């Protein structure tokens, strides 16, 4: 009986031995698969060292200075536009005076040209006293406010040049 158990065990083992090599031989060749993606290590954000009150004040003053410069440039551009409109208005006024002296009221074409020139002058006048003047006034007001704030907080204040250089190197200001 003992032999039969051993015999059976040998048959089972030999059958496995037959099945395993056959199974390996019938398996398709392995397909290349790239290694699984590995997530990059998390980025470590090192916070900037805490700013001293003096560095924060320098940064605020530098940002105020930048803002004042931007507003000053905007104000200058709007002033040029306004001055151009005023020059055009002066030129049209001179043309109207010239035509008024020589207009033939009995000639409809002469009266039509005068009216057309008058309408053109009125349009330029409305623009120069309307939106262009309002925009210029608004930007002047913003510029003056920012310049006054800069003068009150920052002008004629002694600053540590080394600290000033470090603050300038990392300065990030909000838009004006």
C-alpha cells in the first residue's frame, strides 16, 4: 500500500513535471513593457527668510516708485492726446473765423461747407471736454495721490544700500 501511495505521488509529480515544461514552452515570448512611471520627488518649497520691517518698507517704497512711474507715463500720454485735441480745436476755430469773414450767405455750397466745418469743430470740442478730459483728470488724480503717498512714506529716507540691493533683486510688485 505504501508503494501505491509513493507510486501515485511519483505519477502526480511526473505529470506536473510534464505539464510545467509544456506550459512554459507554449507561453508567448514576453512583450517589452516599460518600467512603471515613477513619480518625481515632491518639490520642496523653501520659504524666503522672514523680511525685516525695514526690508518690507523698502519693498513698499520701491513698488510705490514703480507705480508712480507707470502712472506718470500714462498721464503724459493722455496729456499729449488732450493737447493734440486742443491744437486741432484751435486750428478749426481759426478756420471757422476765416470762413465766417468770407462766407456768402446766398450760396448754399458756401453755407454747407461752413456748417460741415462747424460740426467737425463741435465734435472735437465735445471729445476734448468729455471723455478725453475726464480720463486725463482721473489719471492726474491717481498720479498725484500715488506721488504724495511716495513722498510722505519714502522720499528723503536714508536706506541701507546692501539691503536695498537685496530687496531690488527679489522685488515683485502688484500692478499699479
